[in-house]
C-alpha cells in the first residue's frame, strides 16, 4: 500500500481518533497533519510493518502527548453554560446534545494523559495492557489515571448537577462507564 492510498483510506478514521484523544477537532487536525508529514518521509519503513495504521495511531498519541511539552499549558476552551429548562423533557434530542457537549467539555478539561486514557478505554475499547503499552507506562498507572479522571468527571458532574438543581433543572450524575 502506498502512502497516498493509506491516507485516502484512513484519514477520516485518524481524524476521529485524534479528535477523541484531544477533545479539540482543530488540534486533532494539526496533530494528524504533523504526524502524516513525518510518516510520509518514513513510509518505506512504516508501510512494511504488519499494521501501519496502528503504528500511525501510536504516532498520533505520542504527538498529542508531546504538545504539552512544547506548549506550556494550552488552554482548552470549556463552555460553562447552564441551560435552564422550565420543565424537564425526558426524550429531548437537544437535551442529549447539551449533555454530550457538557461531558466533552469536562473530558477536555482533564490533563492530557488522563484524557488519553479515557479516550483509549471508552472510544477505542482498549484494555489496560494495550493502553499501558501505548503510553509507555504500567497497567497500574493506567488504572490510576482512569480512576482520577473518572473521579474528576464525577465531581464535575455533581457540581453541575447541584448548580442545575439550584436553577430548577435536573442533570444526571456521571457514574462508571457512563462518563465517557
């Protein structure tokens, strides 16, 4: 498979993966672009491995994690909107979008490694061993990152829930796997 064929076939999937990891579609595009520029010059070696897409995904993850080193504390825009509803509607599509946006905003506020663990575990369905291999750490560290991230997400959801109940609307708290 040539580099052009690979990019033509896998670019949308790489962008979705990078967006899930970064929680920012614009940063995801930058990361994927930087990775593909480097991958093109090395395609003779990368194209020869068993799973070139897995190799490029690892490059995307490493590139995202290195942004933190290059850019001192990149501010991630997080919307702080409180939607007040006169009466809660159970099957409101707009309400689901607001909830999804709130969860994405809370995930975007996590530190990069915790965000990567959440994206790899819940978006990619990777095991702790696979995540540990990708991040270059132990499985215990992966579990620690996941635990801290979920605790932060629960705390954020609880504070949003109490703020929403003060304003008259109700929001469910995040628990376990529902948080991602």
